[in-house]
C-alpha cells in the first residue's frame, strides 16, 4: 500500500481494508480486499503488482479486471485465449476466436496489450466456465 493509504487508514476507519468473501474457490475476479462503503467503495486489484485500488460503483474495477487482465466478471476466470494468432501487417496482430470462428484484432500499434481481444471475448462470452 502507498503511504497515503496507510495514513488514511490510521485516521479514517472506513479506509481500513477488510476481507471480502469470495463467490467460489479460485475466483480471480472478486476483490479479496475492499475499503470504504457506498459510492466510495473500492476493491484492491491483487493481480497488479503492487496492488491497485479501484472504485467498484463506477465500474472502474470491472473494466480494469476484464479488459486489462482479461478476467471475466461472470466466470471469475481468465478469458480463453485465441486458438491461433497471426500478424496481418507490422501494426496488427489478429487472433482466431474458437467461439465465432472469426479473426479478431488482438493488438495494434495504439493498443499493445490484449484489450481488443478481451472486449471480443467478453462480447461473445468465451470465458472459462
């Protein structure tokens, strides 16, 4: 935790992290640690190193876990990776989707991570069950 988080926890009881019950064993989506309540409630992304606090009510945590780490909010598990990948040109990598059978953009010059693939995987619901 950052020093400002430690300082806040000393002065504000709501800022103190507390354990949250997981939905099931091996749930990689649900935050294990939360702090604050109501609109200000935050969940700790423990996939990040160091961990990162993100708001739950404005979907920041949901977006981050799904599209930065590729963890489905529905299944709590990673999205299925492309069956195969290919370079289309110097700027674009595509992946073959096992669900729809189409080649889908995985990354490009602007988006070097897999957010494009994760968006597609979320859309066609290719999360591990």
